[in-house]
């Protein structure tokens, strides 16, 4: 007697897609602790602004605990614009002033960190988790030798907030839908800075440097704004060129505005970084850009001659009063600061020691302000965090680039056009960011690096979400 066994479609036996998990007991405990602490501080300080800030922190914590993804989306969208209130001090702790952006960073470290620990099995899969932990650890250890403990602690908290944002974004991207929403939030962060920069450009710029009116958007200075726009534009281009992406006409309309805002910043590092990213894009995927790109540059130079003039001072030689041009000034800074590694090659000189120690800057020339930055994250890492910190930093950046490259290869092998565009965008943006990091201070600029590391999380997660055809 035979037994009939009906056929079964094995594809229906796949486990259901698992969306982002809500916060657990640890996340709620962190939310309650943050709420109690902020209310206590408001009662002690007795200012209406502190009570409003406490209410905002509690609201954010509750939203994050219920829907963590919404909390991260809010931070990703809002953070590039929060420097508009950088001069609004909510409280002063010793020599450290806490503004709205700083308060948000502290709250997010506590609540977002608790969520990451609850979901560590997922978070530990992030390609950059180990070097980030190593870099933050070196930053904490270097506080002991830093000339300014308050400054070192502030910089360490900024670095930690970026690491938490990266891990939280990666942890929350579990399927194509969450990848899509995180990408939309990232692109939405461009809206306010771009619109404000275009308004500033129309009104002669927000900052006049060398007789040129430069737009800073929502940022404190034009340089970080230009760098932000540079890697974001590089990320957008593969999405614009992806025929399988629905709604890409919106990006077609937005891309020229982002380009104009980037040009209005008159930030050479942002320009060069973006062009380098597009050059990488041309080598990897779109060879036609090798021909189209130079033609576009010629047209831009002809239409806006002031963009060419931004590079004219690079030919200036050294004078009696100083280095003569910004590139030579950077080289002088690097030569002056690098020998300081010998003071403590293991722990370094402590975060913010380059700015705090004016001895190095005095050796450069009277035109270089005391307390000048290193203008290179690589130089800063080795001087302030020691050789181990430098190793972790290089591992962080180049390992991140390699992970974006692996994501792109997986998506291309699976012939998934949308995931290919997202991962390729992350790869070219990472190429631009690494180059710009070589002559800029981006490591602890949360408005810039926080956005970039969210972008990196998107690129890394794109290689692990469900691919078409699987």
C-alpha cells in the first residue's frame, strides 16, 4: 500500500523576513536613566531651555526604544543641520559647553549603545566593528596623557557617537526595505544644507575668504560643508545612472542642485575628492565618464572662472610672512607635528593635543594661527593616538573600502541593479572620503563623519540583504 506525499514548494519554507527589532529591557533602562538624568540637570540648572532639552531627549529615547529605525533616521536627517545651533549652549560642564548637537550625541551613545549591545549578534558582523572598537579604545587610553582632559573627552565622545551610529545603522538594515529607508534618510539629509547653501550663494555667500563669497550651508565653515557635499554627490551618481531604480527622476532633479551647492562652497578638497570618486566610478563601471568628465570640467571652468582662481594660490612661493599657500602650510604642519610621535609612540599625545600645544604651530610662521589643526586625519591619528591608533585608523578606512568593494561584487554577481548601484555609490564615496581625510580633520566632525559612516553602513549592508534571485 503506497503513501501519497504531496509536493512541497521549498521556497515557501524560507524563514519570514525579520525587520528591525524594537528596543529590549536594556534599551528601555537606558532611556529611563537618560530621562532621569536630564530632568535632574534641568532642575539643578533651573533654566527653561534645559527643561525643553530634557523633554526632547525623553521623547527621542521613547521613540527610539519603540522604533529604533525611526530614531536613527531622525539623527541621520537632522545631524548635518544641527550646527546651525552650535552657539546655543544648553549647559556648561566644567570647561565643556553642551549644545543641542552634543546633547543628542550623549543621549544617542547611551540609548543607541544599549540597543547595539542587545543586538550584538548582528552588530558584530559589521565589517568595521573591530577597528572602530580599537580606535575608540586608544582614544580613551590617550585621555590620560592629553594636555586638555576636557578636550580629549569631548573628542572621544564624538568619535564614539559616530561609531555607535555606524553600528546602529548596520544593525537596523536587515532587508531590502530597511536598506531603502536608510538610503532615503541619508539622501534627505542633503535637503536643508543644499537649499540654504543655494540661498547663501544667491546672496553673496555666508563667508568671504580671499574676496570670494563661499557658502557653508548648515555647517560652521565652508570646508566641511564642501567635503560633505563632495562624497554625497559621488554617492548619488551611480543611483542616478541606475535604470532599475524607481523614482530616480527625483535624483536627476536634485543632482544639479547638489553640484551647484558643492561649487558654491569653493572647497578644493571637496571638489578634488568628488572628482576622484567619479574617476574610480569611471574605472569600475562607466568608462564613458572618462570622456564626459573632462568636457564638463571645461564647461564649468568657462562658465564660472572663479572656480579656476581657487587653485591659483597653489603656485605661490614661500614668503617672509608665511608659507605662501595652503598646501605648503599643510606640509609644514605635517613636518612639524610628525616628530612628536617620538614623545609617546604607544598612547600618543592625547586627543586634541595638536590644537592645544601651540609650540608646534609657532614654528611654522606668523600667518599660521596658534592652535592650528593637523589638516590630516592620518597625521592626527599617529600623533594623538600613537602608532596603535594609527594602525586601527588605517585598518578602519581601508577595511571599510574593501567591504564596500565586496558588497559591490556580490550585487554585480547576482545581477541586482539596485543593490549594485547602492554598493557602488558607497564604494566611490568611500574612495573620495579617504582621499579627503588625508588633508582634512574629519575623524571627529560628527556632522561630516556621522553622515559618511551611515553611508558606509548602507554600503556594507547592501552586500548582505536578500539579493534578487536568491
